[in-house]
């Protein structure tokens, strides 16, 4: 009798988990919008309590033990700009642009214009405010849309920390859209969490943190690119850098716990413990476990111009704006 009750309970749990998964699969745009808003629309004031001033919610790039979060994020942006070989006057699209950090950096330091795509209402609102405050409204625009709805062509394509929300069934769709958005001779950069594990998104994370999330394995990314006629030119794994990023986020989260709790009644003790567990467990998985973070540089078609997009002999520290003749921040 005891074993029968246990079996029935296990079946109910499994059915509940499967139902939750089906309701959040990002196969359709409405589910993708719901999933993104579940996590990213918690409130800009919430994220400002533990992110750096650039409001970057993805893996930083640490060069020195003393690096601050802001330095790490700007160094990540500089690394991506060099890999993309950004040139003044070029156009760039950022799929999953967050609060606009990548586009702001690229416009100010490399003189490019850009379009950012997000499904988060909160991100769209604050990103537009930040762009206006820095005098970049003639350079950058933010569009509230799903990547599948976007048209046009750009010199450069970038997507940072968004692909984890695409879903396994949409890998090919995403890569085909990336290929379509690039002009002939264009260059793209995909920055995404990946895994070497068979488990992609635990039931707890799927329900409470990232509904519909699915971390890809590296061969899946390569296969989807190849099917979309995208040539993979360079791949780098920033796994330890994300562990350090999450460590600093968790430190800020702990230090500002009372300030977060005061923002809203929804940020109660249960919520705070849940988010602290999320930050700590992800740091552990990047430091010791199966999570990785890849930067993949790619080109549409087979041929591309012979060039070295990144000079590894030079330091990657972010550039002061005044030294490159770009638009100064305001």
C-alpha cells in the first residue's frame, strides 16, 4: 500500500512538471513573451540593487582580481566589439538587448548605430530613458518585439544571454533569422550559456526562475549554424568569468537585501531566499559543474574576408570614450 501511494504521488509530480513545461515552451511568441516577463519584469529597481551601473545581466569578463562588476561588463563589451571588428558608421542589431548596455557601449566607443530587441516592458522603458540621457537617440532605437518578428539587414549581429530562452525547437529558427538579418559580408556574435549535461533546466528553475529555459550543448549550436549556412569562425568559453560575475551579484544581493525587501511586498523572505539560492547555485555550477558560457563568432555563407578580429597581444580593458573620437556620454 505504501509503495502504491508513493508511485501515485510520483506520477502526479511528473504530470505537474510536464504540464508546467508545456505551458512555457517558447514555440509560440506568446509563451516567449510570458516567460521573459516572468523574470525580467520583476522591476528595474530590483535589478538595480545587485547589477552594476551598466545594468548588464550577463557574464562579465574579469582581467584582474580587483575588477569591479562595471569594469568586468565593459571589458566584455570591448571584447565583443573587437571580435565583431566594429567600424564607425556600421549598423548593428542586438537580439535580447536588456537595458541597452551593449548598444550604448558600441555607439559611444565605436560610432555605430543600432537596434535593440527585447520582450520585457520594463527593460524597454528604462533602456529608452538611458539612451535619451546619454544623447544617443539618433544612434540607438529599442523595439519591443520577438526576434521572429524583426525584418531588415545589418552589418553586425549580436545576442548576449538571450539564446537560453529560445527553446530547443527554435534553434534552427533563430539561426535562420540571424542569417537573414546580416548583410552579405556581415559578422555575428552569439553569447550564450551552454551545458555539458543531459539535464537542461531543472524543475525548480523552470517553475520559479526561468520558465521555458533550455541551455544548449555546443554541438547543437554548431549544427544549427551549419544548417542555416552560417560559418562558425571562432569559439571561446568564458565559464570561470561567469562564476566570478555571479559571486559579485550575490554579494550585492546580500548587502542590499533590506533595500530590496523595502521595494515591494512581493519581495518577501521566501522570494529573497529563492533568489539567493538561484545566484549561489548558478555560481557553483559555473565554477564546478556542467554550465558553460560560449561566445561564437560567425559569418553568413562560406567565404569571408581574411582578417584577425581580435589582437590577443593587446589588453582588452574597455576604452575611454574621449580617446576614440566617439560620442561622449551625457
